[in-house]
C-alpha cells in the first residue's frame, strides 16, 4: 500500500543495504558454485598443472575452476551476469553517498569503480583460451584499478565505525595476501616445487573472499538509504557531513602536520597537473640522454679494440662549470627554454645515421641537459616549493626511465641506438619532449632571478657537497638506471636461488619509490649518519652475497640513494652553481672511469691499478656520499630554518598540491611497473624445434655487446637469425652489458622471452668479465659459473650447465678464452677447461671461443684423451676463434653462417641427436638426411639479411 513520507508517496521501498547483500551473495555464489561443480565433475583435471597433478596438487586455482570446462564455466558466467546489476548499483550509490559540491575525489573513485566492473566482464567472458593477450590485459587492468578503488573508498568513507573497521581489515588482508601469493607462484613457476600451486590456489581464493568482502562493507553505509530514494538520515554528504579523510586531516592540522589523506581533497588545478607531467618528462629526458652517452661512446673503442679518442665526450657533463660566467648563468636561469631546447639534440640523434655525427649530437644533448638542470636547481634555490618540485621531477624521471627500460627489455625506447625497426619509440618520445619543454619553460623560472650568490656565512663545504653529489649521481646511474642491474650482480645460476629480472625488477622500482617518498616527506632522515651506516652495511651485503641476501642489501641501497636526492641537491644549491655542480659532474666522470677500468684494464693506461676492484669503486661511491652527508648536516646546522623541513603548518597550498600530484604520478608509475612485471612473467613451458627426432641444434656466437656495425641495437636482428636457424641451445659471448658504458642493458632478457628459452646471464658485472651467456629451449637443471686463470689479460668466463634434453641429462659448456697476446693465460685456461670437461660424467657440448689453430697448441688439450671431446669437424682447418666440440651424442650436421652486419664474428652451428652413439667422420649428401635433421633452406645461396652458409657454402652432414 502506498505510503506518504514527508509530503511524498512511496509506492515501494527497500533498504539500500540489500544492494550490498545481493552483490555479495551472488558474487560468492558465482565463484563457489563453480568450485563445487568443478571439484565434483573434473577434480583431477582442474587440479593438474603443467608440472604436477593429483596427489601432489589437490586444490584448483581460480582460473582453472572458472576456465573452459562445462558446466562450471557457464554457471560462473551466468552468476557474474546477474551480479553486474547490483554491482553497477553499488558503485552509483557509493558515489551518491560520497559526492559533494566541488569535490573531484568521489567522481574519480566512481569512474574507477565503473571501469573496474567493465574490466571484470572482460576477463570473465574472454578466457585465456579465447584470446590470451586480451584476457591478460583485462585481468591486469582490473588488478591495477583495485588499488585506487580500495584507497579511494577508504579515504571517502563516511564516519561509520563498523564500515571503516571492516574496510581496513579486508584491505589489509587483500594486499597482505599478495606477498605469499606471489611467493608460492614463483615457487611453482620458477622452482617447480610440488604442491606449491595448491598453496597458491588457497591464497588466490582468499583474494576473492577479501575483494568481495571489501565491497560488502558498503552495507553499513547504505543502511541509512532507502531505494526510490529516500534519505532517512541525511547522510548523502550533500551537506556538511564529515568523512574519515576529513577527520584525519583536521586532527593532523591541529598537530601542525599534513598527511597524505589530502590526496582526494577538493583543491585541483589542471594547469598544475600538466606542469607536473611536463617536469617529470623533462626528468625522463635528462636520464635518457645521460644514459645514452656511454653506449654511443662505447661503440668506438669497441671497434678500435682500444682507446679511440671519442671517449673525451664523457666530459660534456661538466658543462655546469659555465654557470660561473654571469651571462651563461643569466640565460640558464631566466631563459631556460633555450637550453632545454638545445638538449633535445640528444633525443633527435636517432635521425642521423653517420655514427660520429650521432655521437656528437648525443654529446651536445648531454652538455645542454646538464647545464639546463643545474641552472634550474640553482635558479629556484630561494623558492623551496618549486625547488622541491624540480627535484621530485628529477627523481621521478629516473624512475620513469627505469620503467621504460623494464618494459622494453633494458633498452630505453628513445635512445639514439634505437629506431622504428628495432623497437624504438624515438619519434613519439621526441614529440613529447618538445611539448614538455614548451610547457615547463613557458614562463621564466621566478620572473627575474637574483644572480647574486648568497651572502650569509655558510658552514659546510662546496667541494664536499660536490663530491657527495657526484657519488650519488654515480650510484643512481650505475645501479638504478636499469631495474635488473643489481639483480645480475647477485645472479648465481641454476637452480634459481634469488631474484630474476622479470618480475623482480619491479621490486627494485618499488624500493626506488619508497626512497622517493622518504625524501619527499622527511628528507632530513636520509641525511643522517645512522641511515648512512645502514646503507654502507647494505652495500657490503649487496657486493659480497649472492641470491636473495645480496638483493635485500641492494633494495636498502636503492631506497637510500633515492631518499638522499633532495637533501643533496638542496645543499648544493647553497653554493655557486659552477663550482658545485661543475665539480660534481667532474668527480662523477672520474668514478665512472674507475667503474670502466675494473673490467677494461687490459686496454687502458693504468688498468692493473683497478683490475677487478669493484669493491673499491663501491667503497669510493659510499665515501663520496659520506662527504655529501657531512656537508649537508653542517649546512643544516648553520641554517635558521631546516633546508627542507618536515611538512608542517607552514606548508603552502601550492606545496601541498605539488606533493599530491607527485604521489599520484608515483602511484601511476608503480602500477605500470607491476603491470609490466605481470606481463613479462616467464612461462617456462618452452619446447625444442624438433622433439620428434630428439634433435639438438646448438650454436656459438660472439655478439659484440648487441651493437651492430652501424651503432644500432641488434637484439631483434639476433633474434631473427637464432629463430631461423632453429637453435635450441646457443652460447653468446661478449654479452655482459650491465655497465654505464654499455647502457646497463641485458640482451638475454629480450632474446629469452621472445624466443621462448631459459637464460643464464653468466658471471655478473661484479665478476669483471666481458660476459658469456646461455640460452636453451631445454630446462636448465643446474649451472655453475667459472672464471678461468688470467694472470695477465682479461678474465675468461665459462658456464657449465646441465640440461634436461628429452629426459637425458646433457652438459653444455660455454667458454670465452683470453686474447691472442696473452699466451700463458690461454694455456692455463685450456688446462682449466680440459679439467672441467674431464670431470663431467655426462654427454657434453662445448660452445667456445678458443683462439687457436686446429690441431695445434692448446687445441690438443681441448680435444684430448683426458677431456674425451671430439671436434665437430676436424677437417675444417679455417678456424681460429669459435669451435664446437662434443661427446656422447650423435653428430648430424655442421654449418658456418656469416655474421651479416650484426657483429664481427660468424655463427657456428651443430646438430646432434640425443641418446645415440657418436658416429664416424664420413660426410653424406643432404639428400640422405631426413627432413627433420636438415639445416634451414633460407640461408642457402645469398641467404637472408646478410646471413648465408659460407666457408663451405653449404651445411655438412655426417653418418
């Protein structure tokens, strides 16, 4: 019967809390009805994964339960369809409860809620079988939007104690569950631990409970609403009701503090958002240009096999010395657009094909980029709000650069060694850079900058400040410009006992974000001797320990370095910019050279002084940072107001808005990082090219640090050659790129993920070799890294790996011998490798760079009675560097493939059959060999892309 209420007639009414009840009930029914039906009808099928089945695994994951099997998939989808109605109603009601005039937070959270609902439909109705890529895109996006939805709902919660309590409980449980969930997924996927997937499944189901439970808490808030729609308690916040965020902020103001709950406040400026984005992108430009200098300089000594003279361009970073000239200082401070605009020469260098010209363009970009940023820091020294904004853009630019490399397999997509063919986004990056420069420099820094140096008496030291800043920039560049650099330092082979580049590169980026927040909210905490002591211990742990222990030290160090950026730069701006920043980059160049000398000692003057002494370089870095900490503490003691005080009631609205935008930006960057980690998670379900024939195609290739003859990144061209040669196992030499001069790259990441292969990076950068790596279609059961004796010349790295080839254990040894000039080194190395091969009880393939003539000298140790090894073709007299040896397998074929313009060394390839006797030396015609055992036709004649069968002009086959 119709009811009159406050002058109106209500034909029917129901409490809005039933929307929450209905949503919760049907959502749980969708998942658990599918679980019950699946367990009843297909138990053994849905608990089985790619490695184990029942009884090792006895509980299904969510994806296996709701996947492709009938009828559970259909039941699940029907209930989810029913859930959509209450779900949309819940989001709309939540907006009505929280909306108020002028507030943008409720609109943002409601938009996120609607998008999240649509994305849920995407991964529910498009399964991985239908379209794996789109299923993952919808799933990842749904998980990414969970964070702002959860935090937004918490911040906007009306002051209902029960609702707030349960939201906090479910949010804590949800995000807390992610840690063991990821751990057990890695145990299953990477370590293949029996039963780990079952434990993972329980955590995955727990996420469902907590996710739905979090939204169920809206029942407490909706209890005061009736549908059709009567607000019986006046809680709709159109008036002056108080939210949780309001209460916390008010209490913080009473204490003289400002807290992050401001993030959803009403104050918002679109211009400020664009300004912040432009500043961050200019920070990305700086780090992209600076990190590209080393790799473009490196090209020339690489091809000259020694110092080329172009190395002098690393001194372009000392351009801030020019700020000691008043006219230059005036232009950099009052008209920064010109200087920032000239720095774009570094990003536009990709347009030039001539190598020397491209290098000089990059050098010019570095010159003007260092000048521009130093001028901006100094010009804003009296405006703490804008100086902090510039410093934050500098730090976030580094994080963005690291994420860009993480997403692009360690190549920055705007580097001058990239182009549209090899994965570059140079044109897009350049256009965005032009827009960012125009936006961020559209007005002078602070009108007309006072160019007179500060006159008050200063404590501290400009020189010590410069030394500290140099150590800090070196640490940021050498260790944090790529998320996988520190991971390769602690890599120790198979079985995996520590982090891997993907997904754990996201851990490095998260640590950088944590350090950024410390520097943002409490920079004084970073510039203390206690934090310095902790970081020093972490550095020692990182250097001396492998696996997770070393990586934990690396994460602490990453946090410290990022936290130190604001206080170090603020202190440096107290002194003359030319002296402080010019000296800083000069000392930075010196430690960069030391960082190079530890591995290039055989090619540079004074090399033996720092031979294999990365420990001294890291110690020097921390000592330099210690000088900066001393100067910062001294300067702070002499300043009436702290250089960058805790955020107190003296904060301006502009500063609070700036922090809001930077935290928004950091949150977005971290979500992108997690998404990339998810997308790059290795599948470890790789298969060889010819399993029916039990064929192994193995190759050896010296790849010249993934820079081709024309100074372009060569990973994609290498990928094409390896794929078309159908290599199941390949040894890569000259493969360690994790240094400043090589761009802090890792070619194995792209090759392994794109080709579907397991990868062993080999001895890390802290082992001071030029690198050797192993890629394999077969599971790597165990691998050990060796450094062969090298008393005079460069270290000789080796990897001995045991591979599971069709159920039989086969060893593969990848080895790079020393230089021709170092005769004694090569003799000792041959003895060491001979012993390694002799000690192996299994069939073995040697993929090597030996530097010897066939059947002469050290060759007779590699092919000896002790080693039990055979040459793949003893009649091939035209060899000096690369060799393939074998034992315990039937040799089928041998080919030599020209290098094209990728490197200076050919590809040697051998084909072997597992489980058969070695066979004789008689060669046969290709027609007598079955199709599955033959080499590809594409490389016959003129070949493809510069690769062809050469020397013999055809492959060789054997009985």
